[in-house]
C-alpha cells in the first residue's frame, strides 16, 4: 500500500493529527498547498469545519486531484463544535471521481478555550492506531 497525508489547519490541531498519522504510515505530512504528484492507494486528508463547512481551500485542493493518482481518500480531523466533515469531503471527491474510504478518524479539537488541550495524547494515540490498520490491509 502507498500513502500520502495532506492537511488543512487554522489552529494547528489537524497538523498535529496529520504528523502522527504520517509517521505511522512512514510518509511525510504536508499541507494541501503541496499537490499529490505520485500515485497513492490512500490519501489521508485532514480538515475541519470552518463556518459550518469545509474551507474553500480544501474544496479547491480536492478539485485538483487526479482520480488516476488517488485510490481513495481517508478523511480525518478535529473540531470543537461539529463532528465529521466526511459528507462534505465526499461530495467534493465525487465531483472528481475519487472514492472515499468508509472509515474516518475524528476527535475533539480545542477552539477558543472549548475542549482545552484537545487533541490530547490519547487522541493522538488513537489517530496512530487508526492509521496503522491501513498498513495491514
């Protein structure tokens, strides 16, 4: 299996998750400003809700993906208020013909004092365990 990890963050929470996931997969976590230039079986895409949707930069990144370069997108992220961005990311991925994996990782994220210290060490460990299951497929 081949992997890539890309993330979008405003607070640094998703970057922390991305770095842990990437290390577990043996790749480098890169921001979405870095295109996917080599074919991968799984693209782990970290993002969060901003103003009740995914950021326009995440939508733009997904629109640039080549369905011949990405097997599936694996969604991950953190958020203080809302939960998963899965449906929003899936809708964008569908537009470019890329499948979403059924599994995703999500945890609470600190924002303006809410969920202080999240993602915490337990969240990061859970993200690593989540990523490791893909190495076994």
